[in-house]
């Protein structure tokens, strides 16, 4: 399709259609996950019990708090289930401007993007959140008893997990910027010092707490994932260069 003859209004219509379809898939995933909401809550709050052990004491502050927590858990599950389809829709939005050999990368893009998103959530769930929660628990004086609202604690947990899911898309973003020549590889390599600063700024914005531990646990993976994205792009460009010069 000739991009010059494809008006901006059509792009906006395509974008709206993608948003609508994505919301429908998230809604469908939410409906499926309602039946497993209690299990999702137990899994997401697993690190809390891991840190506190027998002292775990979760409460509700309002009669409807647990119900809405279940709905939030189902929504998180729906997002996870729908994420491959959402990433595919994003690829389809960009596909008209791609070459034929680039369009064949759709499956790889969807698979890697979904794996990075889920991988970020699992990394936060098993490595980051226990350390962060333990840090806060140990800062509470012994004469103060902690009774934690399940709704507030669940919101804190999911915000942290989803933030890491987004952060783990860093190599995909870097790869796309380099592969499609939006940014030169040499520029990405020379910009490492700025990426370190930017990583801590992003961590400060995305993490739900201002403590340096949480921000460091997010900033360091951003830096490493940035390097991974550069490596992927270099390998892909080298492979494409060999194919086109056979």
C-alpha cells in the first residue's frame, strides 16, 4: 500500500479499530478469569505470605473491597491472556508500511513481545517484590502491628508487576528503532551513558514507591535489556545483510 495515498484519517480509524478490538479481547479475558480470581489474588500476593509467614494478616476496610479486588485480579489476568493479540494488532497497524520480508516477522514479534511482557511480570513477582516488601516490613518498628488492606496491597502489587512488564519491552523497542533505521546502531551504542540516567528516571516514575531499592531493581534490568536490544538488532542486521548479498 502506498503510504503517500493513505490519508491520516484512515490511520486514525485503524488505530481506533485496534483499540476497540484490544479492549474486547481484554474484556473476554476478564470474563474467563473471573472464575479464577481468588487463585490469581493468592498468586499475586504470594510474596507477601512468603515474607510475613504466619504473621500475614490481610483485612478489608469496606464491604465491597474484596469484590473489587477480585475484579482487578480478573482484569490483570485478562490483560495477560489478551497480550499476544494486542501485540499482534500493533504489528498489523505498522504492517502496511513494511516490506514483504519484514511482514513475515509478525509471529516472532508477537511471541518475543509477549514473552518479554510476561517475563517482566514473573521477574518482579519472584525476585523484586519479595525484596521490596521485606524492605518495608523490616522498617516497621516492633511495637507497631501491621494489618494490611487487601485492596491497597493488591493495587501496590499489580502496579509494580505491570510496570516491570512494560519495562521488559525495552529490548523490543531498541530492536525496532535500530532495525528500521529510526536510530542508528552507532547512536544507540554511544548513548549508553544517557540510558543509565534515563533508566533511573523511568524507574522513579514507574515504581509505586520512592525507595531507592525498588528503583534500582528496575533501573538495572532496563540497562541490561537495552544492551540486549542492541545485540538483537546487530544480529538481525547482519543476517539481513548476508541474505541480500548472496
